[in-house]
């Protein structure tokens, strides 16, 4: 994996992470965190980033990004992003 791919993934994550709302509805085990946080971010910031298929170069999938950050699946990724995105509207 090259630095450009990592930088692109970090940028997409940053955009995605900033999209959130105020009142989360989360499963007790946290498995819904990705859906909750991305929904909150979309409502508070007006939308999500581009889908990875819209880029000319291949991008990491969300599952691979979760592994890259050492979290457990999309729920863990959503929880991580909500904790670091600086957006008070996102939480899980």
C-alpha cells in the first residue's frame, strides 16, 4: 500500500467522519455505530463524500480501513471516527 493510497483513505475518512447528527440510536453491542455516525455526519454537514467507485484509482474498502486502524469492523470504525472527528453532532 503506498502513501498516496493511505492519504486518500485518510481524506475520505475525514470527510466521512465529519458527517453526523445529535441523537444516536445504537445497538447495545455497538454494531450499528457506522450507520449511526455516518447518518449523523450527513445530517450535520449536508452529505457524505464520493463513493469509492467514482475515483480513477482503486481505494481501500471500509473493512480494510477498519483493519488498518486496528478496530473491530465497521462498528468499531464508526466509533473511532466519532471520537476523533471533532464534530459534536457525532457520537456512538
